[in-house]
C-alpha cells in the first residue's frame, strides 16, 4: 500500500503542477496577444477550462491525502474517544461509497460520450498529426473527441476512491486520527472567545 501510495503521490503532484502551469501559461499568452496584438487563440478558453477541471478533480484526492479538507465535527466531538473513532471510520466508509457511486456514474457518462462521438468545440488535433493520419494532400482539421478531456472525471474519482480507501486503512490501524483538517467546534469556540474578549476590551 505504501509503495502504491508513493507512486500515486508523484502522479497527483505532477499532474496538478502540469495543469496549473499550463493554465497560467495559456491565460498569460492569451492576455498578451489580446491586448498587445489584438489577436488570440480561439481554443484558449476551452483548453484552460479543461486544465482547471483536471487540476481540481485531481486536487480533491490530493487534499484527502494531505488532510486539508474542511469539515464539521461538532457532533462527533460530543462523544468519548472510542465512539469518535467509530464515527470517523463510518464517515470514511460513507465517503468510499460516495466516491464509488460517482465513479460508476462518471464511467457511464464517459462511455455514452464515447459512443455518441461528441467532439470538443474549439480543440482540434494538431496539424502535424492530421497530416500524419490523412497525408499532407488530404489534410483536414479533426476535432478532439470530448471524452478525452472529460476523462478527468473517472481518473480523478478513481484517485479519490483510492485515497479514501487508504485513509480508512490508516484510520483503522491508528496511523491517522481524523479524516478532515478543520475542527469546526473548537474553531467556533475560540472565535467566540476572541470576540468576547475584544468586546470586553472596548
């Protein structure tokens, strides 16, 4: 599990970095071309949207791994330690089931898009690939099938499911204490305490 987790770590971090850098670079070039040369890429907005979607969907699973997702745990904190642990494990199982349901739905959605043959609006196969497929004489612009960028859904949800299973195992073996980073009850109490002190100081 640990070796697989390390490989997934590198894949997630590499993809997040790549799509973030691509999104920033495309947006920067588009702004420069638009305001300096009154030009622009027709496909820039659509590609940036897909890069953002990939970054977010993969970032969700990465957030589970590094324990940065926020949550409300005021109800869980009402119970003693052993009951808290049982509730956290149950919550993790619910997350696993939820991720599995989303993954099944995403796979069916991508399969339908693939069968129907829906293409992207402004993204086309690069010219050199089109010439390689059809020859320089019979070159024509080939739209990229939409299932390719939309595959972020099943890939991101597969990573999310893996991370929830990994988190459940770490919780079960005692190597992880919680599934979320935010402790809402403590934060609200501390905030109210600070507010009361500030009012008293006035």
